[in-house]
C-alpha cells in the first residue's frame, strides 16, 4: 500500500534541498555509502510519516539534520554490537572513494573521534554551521558544543600528529 | 582544522541517484519495517511493564505499620523472645518487663496499652495504659510493664482506621521466657 504524505510536504523539493547535505553527514558518520543511504532513506520516510509542522525552513532543516545524526548514531551502535567495534574492510571502501589519498589522514582521524565530538566537528567545520546553530540543531547548549569542539580539535591534532609520525 | 582540499572534496559529495528512487518507490516500506516495529514493540513492552508494576504495587501495598523489636521485624509469623532478641527483656529485679519498639506508620495510627507505660528514647512518658495516643511516621519507644504477671497476656493495640493490629507480650511457661507476637 502506498504512503500518503501530508499534502503540504513536497518530498521532491525537500529531497533536492537536503539530500546531498544529509548524505554527506551520514557518510561521515557511517563510513560507507550503503549505511549512509539507509540513514537518509529512513529520515525521509520519517519525514513523510510525521505530522510535524515546521515553523520555518531553518526549523525543517534542523529537524532533518538532527534526525540524520540520531539515525546514524543508532546504526553505529547496532554495527558496534554486530562487528564488535570494527567495521569490515569492505564497508570502509566506499567511504574513502569520495576523497583523494591526501585526505585519508583527516578521514581516519575523524573516524577515531568520539561520536559526539565527531558530529559537532562535521556540522561546524565541514557544514559551516555556527556554534549556536549547531547547538540548536542537536538540542544541546552552546557551551556543550564549544566543549566538544575543543576536545575534537585537540584529539584531531594529536591523531594527525600520530599519523605523520607513523608515515 | 581541516584543510581546504579536504573541505572541497567533502562538499563535492552528492547523494547517489538511486537514493531518490529508493525513497519514493514502494521498497521504502520494507526498509522502514526494520526500524519502526522494533521501537513499537519496545514502547509497548515498556508501557505494559509500567502498568503491571503499578498494578502489583497497588495490590500488594497494604500500608501496614512496620514494627521492629530490637532491630528485628515483628510479623505475624515470627515470635520474638528474650533469647532471640535483645530488645525484649525481663528486668529481673522487680519482675519488670520491657520491650523496645520501633514503629513506622504510613498513616495516623492510634496506640493503646492494656498495662504499663510507653517511654520515649530519652525516658519521658509518651503514653500510659487505657489511654489512646496517635502517632504518624516513626516512633521509637519502650513499653515497660512493672510487676509483670507471668500468667497474664499484655496487649498493645494499634489502629490506623482501616485495620487493627495487636501486639501481645506473654510469658511462655514451657520455654520460661517472655514472647512478643503480632496478630492482625
């Protein structure tokens, strides 16, 4: 049986607006295309089902990002249980296909960041959202975002130094 | 933090074309089913557990006062004696019997004694025989019966308006010791 999305929701328009950004965010969290697509797909299905009234485009966008991040975290936990914390080689391949070899160091360092720090680093440094915007999206305080960014930066620095040393 | 090249590469990532089809076509129901039913089952199980817990708590809660003698709970099934409880003792000199109680009441409860007096921790008299006193919450006291008669049963009555409880102190001739018991 087909779905009956609320008439005011233009799924195609929402997809055009958000799909690339959500896919990027999901990809950075999951590390592989298939899981990233699953996450984004689930989020859009939720969007179709939910009777949420969005006050503004920003509100809608924030909802999409938060839902994607949460879905990725769910999937990450599921994978951690399934794989005992290690993603298989096959699952990692497509993740790096979007980047040149020079960027692998940053990717690896990002992957090793704790889940919460990684999310704020992606939203702030890669997607370009301000601390306040990131805080609103994740429904946490600005100080928590700043703290996670600080820890994330420190850890990235140390991880990247480690990589240089190993190379 | 991240270099320009990395960010450029990141920003050039596009959602695969097949994703749109996956979302819009009929296959979406199957994917969704892996997430939603599990959550619904968990939510239903949690609600069921809460209802059952509340029902069990309501059914098993009787609001009965908790009565301790010398740190041991006094129930209808246990008799406390001089030998197994330090709180219950016979002061040999003058044949005085005393019993240390700790009560915990859920609602206002009246206490009355057939004989003797109730003393507080500091030794002041709380209640005397044939007098009804009401208490709430907790009460630490000592029931003292002077010149106790071995052939007599002494009673302390508790009533919380819903139920009556009777604590008895009597001398067991077979064991040769005083015994405290609770009946409802």
